[in-house]
C-alpha cells in the first residue's frame, strides 16, 4: 500500500498518480478526479505533495 497523501480523505499516492496518468494536470483536476484537497484542511497538508507528484509524473 502506498503512502497516504491526503490525510483528511485518506487518499493514497497511488490514487493520485493514477489520476495524473489519466490526464489530471493540475491540483484542481486531481481534486475533481480523487476528492483530494476537499477535506477539513482544504489542501493545507497535501497540496504541496500533489504539486510535486504532478511535476514528477
């Protein structure tokens, strides 16, 4: 199992990378595809990691 990136929603790195591979090119598109950044902290804890994953993939 991969690391949990979005702690509020329990969304894993694998799920986010899959969304990126399926065409998500921004944090907003990853949000729409996975629900990441929609939890209590509104992306305060995971936005940076999502941006990093977008750049890497």
